[in-house]
C-alpha cells in the first residue's frame, strides 16, 4: 500500500482517529495536509513527528497543518484548495472532523442542529464538492462516519445518528457521480474507539463494551489502517461501500 507521490487532506487531523490517519498516510509516503481548530500544539507536534520520516525531496515538508473551523463551509472549501495548491494536486480526501452531543430530542435546539449537522454533514459535503472540482482522476475520498448511522442503542443520539446517516447517503451519491473518473468514495463506520472524545476508561465505557461481541474498544490505528487500505491502489474497485469497525455491535 505505497502512497508515495500522493497528495492528501485529512479534516480534523490533529488528534485521535484523525492523527492516526495522518500518520499512516505519511508513513506510506503521502504528503498530508490536515485541518484542526483548537489543538494548535498537538497539530505542531504531529507535523514535527512526521517530517523527519521522509528523506530526499520529501524532507522539505511531508505534513501541513491548516487551522479551519469546520462549521464554516467556506473555510472547509478553502482548505481543500490550500492543500491542493501546497502539494500541487489532491489525490486523497479523508473527512474525519466531527462532533458529538447527546440530549433528549425535545431538548435539542435549532442551534444544536446547525452545529452537529454543520460539522458532521455539511462540512463533508463542502469538502467533497470542492474536491470533485480539483481532485486527480483515480482519487480516493474516505468519510469517517459511525456505526450509529444504522442503529441507535440508547437515547439522546438522534441528531448525531441523523448527521452520520446523511454522510452514508452522501457517500453513495458521490460514488455514483465520481465513478466515471475512477474516483472512489467510501465510508468507514467505527464503533466505540479509544480517543479523548470517548475514552476506553470513561464513565460510559462498560455499557458500550456490553453492546459489542468483541468487547475491547477500537484503537484509532485500526481505523487508520482501514483508511490506508481504501486510499491505496488495492481498493481501486471498491466504491460506495460502508465498512463497519465496531466489534460486532451492530449484529
């Protein structure tokens, strides 16, 4: 799964699943831009940790951090252009940035709706729409969704599930539109994954483990490995597909 010479953009890439994806793509030889909003120090450290892994011509800069508010669709669009301009093209787009909030459906406000749908769904559309205009033929678009797009095991998750279901539908539609150019579009649907957003030792972790056939939480690198595969030439004919990585929670 050699990505040498490929140009990538990962949204929400400074920590957790996003950072693991950035590292895996860079290790495979890609030049990787990633967005972040608040985690400036984490973003700097990630760039510093990646660049020395490359030598020769790549040593000038294997990673690029872009500060972007994913709620601002225009800023998301601009980040796609920035990444492509910096690397001289775009071959891989990974839409990873996301937020999560739970409460009873009657307590959600329209502002809550705009926040979760704006970051989890509208930003994905904005990035894909712009990438469609500039991405090299044969490119790869990988969306990071959630197993909650298809199953909601507890209360309070209506908006989050709605936003991730929207990404699943968008994935299928974009795959249809971009297939003639050899651009694949797929969605990875992780279950509980050990990040600072949902730590494996958190207060709700045991309940989440109880839903899984394989009780252990996912690691961010497991999601990153699947992303790397879908970004590679080995996945040339896979498009419009959803990949559950949730320890059997959706069985």
